[in-house]
């Protein structure tokens, strides 16, 4: 297996993570200038407690709903209504699902979250990836939570005596279909929260549930259930209204502690119980917290920063933490997991951990390449998962969330994830089988029912016939009706990814076919306007173009931004736009006119394109501007939705000094390093170190570079250069060196 062997950490990297970054309104100027919706101004992250890629993350809850685009926690909120075992897709505008919340209170049993929610102060919050603690001031209860992958451990210290202290258990089912049962003899509550789909099939059952088993450290005084605000002493409830849940009560003295263990599963209550027995057999909160801390230190230690700037290290390691929350583990400790795109069926594997919630339109760009570099075994498991999903549903999924097909976003970027892993040396999965599904997506049109459910490439017949998707093609009637230009560009890139795996597997005819199709971007470039533009089936251009505003044929962006979405053939785009000088001038105008919007993904690679115009110092300047203005150390420190770690992954790569402009190739394009030294353990007692001599806030320009002691004049790195180990040294200065890395051989061919 090519890649990094995880090394025991030499430093407490967790100390640099602030899970509250991204939980507030973005404070960057570009965020406010480009955002049209309130949610786009938010990082949409949450203080997730647990372990990397955990099935369930625990979080303080300031919003009770599982509705679309509402995170469980916002920094500006003033009350906490419980502690949630959450499946929120961090940084997204999707929905939580299958969650359950536990809230300690005192006094009469109150089941309305708006009434039992407690005030709290950020001054009492202690947030880390492994634990969260806060004082619930309305009840004077000190609450602390920690977690493993599939289980959580909560501790409530009551600082005042109370004749009655109810704990409210609330499955957060917006559809009102939760079920809950209480076993008084076992001090246990079990139940489930059925998962419902959004986007395609909105409101319909997703075919699985969030199951939970809750155990208490002390016997209850009383217990009961509630539905729609009506409290009962019955011990079983099935939700048929807006809300259903349960409660247990205690009599407490000042200083009493009640602990709660929760096992979760996506397959059954029995598996939730097995997960709990396997991962938290005892009641030792510190032991669980220490194990979670160790897991995070191991994962975060895959990049070891040496620098005296604590704030920059906090931004960096928090970003790295955000990249390691998703895709989440779906399989139980037994290997059981809910069958993809099936109705309440289960499958089992012992070869890999099945994962879920792939936001591929966002994450193919940098998140998955980061796993290939830092977490190769995890990358292998994710590729194996995509293959398993394809076998279950018949098509390689393009945005598999809620364990279902969706067309939440466009294109076919599972192909990119698989090809990138294979090209960079990840093995241990069935590449031939993966290729068959990639090829099917690229060549076989899906039927209307498949399209409606999110299978296959939409508008594929038109794409194949014309070499682009004409404006007459409405791209089917479901979620995305237009976006013809963006789809054409992204299909062309995906064709490139298919071609690269075809070549690696010795399929020369397919390689040539898909490589030719990867040039389809040229068919929608309007040389007169200089932009990618909508086109009719007869070849004529779609009406007047306004490159500064959103057009119906563009996805979440403008023609300015999408014109550069040709990661697979930047040299070809340079030629199309009139050569390196004109290409560079256009890039200058793009940034000078403030068309760059870092809060969304389509433009994340653009700052690195100056390297292709033989002006790498401009990449260094623009990347440094983005790093210093679009990221911060407070709750507003992410410039837009983090989108399951993509915005954070951009920072991680860019701070190291390079970025994967073209996933599916073994190259990274060099920018400007942000730390004096970074070390990447590569196994076998070797490491790859990146040193930036004379680095300072003013010294952002590369003057010269050496790789393993030899002069290095390339504006890119090879993947194997990193895996081999060694030292890359940049000498930095405060003025551009316009001679470094500007030869015709300075970029990969």
C-alpha cells in the first residue's frame, strides 16, 4: 500500500483544535460581498465530539430540528436544549437525520424544548474534538460529553439538590415517527428515529433509521413518555404527531453525578447495544475521553507543524479536524451496515468499514486527495464503499447521502475519487469492477425513473450527441433543470478521470475515447466573449452573456468562475484563451474585479493557475491573500459553508505549500508555504519535510527551492516525491523572483 503509515504523535496536536471555528457568521469581506443567502454566510460547522470519521458525533444542541440547512449548533444562540448524537454533515446545507438528544433538567417534567432549554455562557464552554463541557446555568448543571465512533458517554453533575431532576430523551424526528421504549429493570431506553430523504424523494423513507440504546448509571425514580406535549407514565411511545420522546427522573443532592451511555447504529437496536458493549463497556469518562484524544492526535499527527504562531496552528489543525469528520462510518463493530439504496435491508463486510455521506461535488477537489495523501487506508475503504454502493444500486453514485442516491449536485465525481486513489498508488480494492461502473455512468443513459432517483449522468444522450449539453435540454425535470454549461465542463473532467484509470488498467481504446471526450470543454468556449457560454443545439450561442452574474446554465457561480473549470487540461485552456500572456491577463482581471469567491468550491483551484502562465509569483500572492483574508480563528473564521471539509482541505493543502489542481493525476501545484516547517510522516522512519526559510508575513514569495539538496525549478510536486521522503526547502523573500519556475518544463505535461 502506497502512503503514510500512521505514527504515534510526538505532540498534543488536539490542543490546537477549536471546534467553534465556523459556527458563526463569516466575517470575511468576500463572504458578505458574494453571499445571497444567510446560510451561505455561515461555515455551518458544529463542535463535533468523537473520533475521526465517527458514525455519530455528539454536540451541544441549540436548534432542535432536523430540517434542511439548519446545524444543531450556532455560536450566536443563547440556549442549549440538550446534547445530540448527531449525523449532521458538517459545513453543509443539508439536514441532520436519525439523531437523538438528551437534556438534563430540574423541577417538573417539561417536554417542550423551548421551555426546558437552558441559558449558558461561552465562558464556561470547553470544546475539543474529544470532549465538550459547559455549565447549564438555568439548572446549575455541569455537563460533559465524550464519544467513540458509535457511542457516546455523557456526564451530568448537579450542583444543587433537587427533589426531581428529569432527563429528557428526544428523538429529533421532524416527521413525528420516532419510537421509544423504557426498560425500568435494566435502566435502559431504546428506540429509533426513521431517516427521511431530501432532494429526490423528499419526505419519503430513506430505508433505514438511527437506532439508539441509552443506559443510565443509576436507577430511575420515575419514567415515562410523551407525545405532542402530552406526558404519560407509559413506557412505550410511537410518534404519530410532531414530537415523541421519553423521560426519567431522579432525586439529587448537590454534587451528585449521573452518567449516560448511548450506543448508536444504522441497522438495529440490537447492533446499537452491541456497539455500546464493545466501545464503552464501563462508566469511565476520562478513559473514553483519553482514547478519543489519542485517536485525534494520531490522525492530526499525519501533518506535524513546527512554528511559533499559535493562532495559525489553531486555524490549520482545526481545518484538518474538519476534513476528518466525513464521510462517516456506517458499519457496526460486527461489520453490519444498511444496504445502500435498499429498504431496511442489511449487508455485512469485514474487509473494510462502510462509509456514508459523500458530498462528492464538493470534496473530490481536495478532501479525497487529502485522504489519499494522509489517510490511505481510509481512502481505500471509501473507494471500496463506492464500489459496494454501485453493486447495490446498479450505478456509481454521484452524491450518495442518507445512504441513498441523490442528484443534490451535478456531475459524476465518484470517478474522480476512484481514479485519483488508483493513480496515486492506493490498492486493495477491485479496480476492474470500479472501472465497469465508471464506464457505465459515462456511456449508458439512465431511464426516467433512474434519473429521478439520482442515478446516472443527466442529459448524457445530448452530451454524447453534441459534445456539449445544449440549452434545449432541460436536464430532466427533477432537482437541477438547467446548468448545461457546468454539467458539460464537469462531465468533461470526469471523462478525463475515466480515461486515466482506463490507461492504468491497459484499456487503450477506452483511454483514447474518454481522453477525446475530456476536450468537450472547447465546444462551449465562446472566443468572442472569452467565456464559457450556453449553446443551442444548432450551434448558436445563448443570448447576451453577463459574466458577473449567475446564469441559468451555471451551477452555484458565474461564467467568470466556471470558465476556469478545466482542471484536466489547463494548457489547452491557455491556448484557447490566446496564450500564456492573455491567459495571465484574464486571471489578473478575474481577481482584480473581485470575481473570485472562496466561499464556494468551483473556483478553489483558480489561484493556482498563474503557474500555467509562467507567473508562479502571482499564484503565491493570490494564495497568500486568500489564506490571510478568508480564514480566521474565531466562530466566523470560515468564509462560507465548509461543505463537509472542502474549504478546510483547501487551507490544509495551501498552508503546506501545494494543491491538487487535477485529481486523477500524480501532481500537486506549488503555491506558498505558511509555516516554517511541516513534516509528513511517510512510514519506515522516513518523513517528507517542507521548510520555508526567511518566512514572514512579508516574505511570501519563493526565491528558490531545493529538493533533497538539489536545485528545484518546478512549480509542481510529484506524489511519489512526497512518499519517498526527503526535504523540500523554499527560500522566501518579500519581492517576486520572476525567474523561478518559469521555464516551459516547470509544469507537468
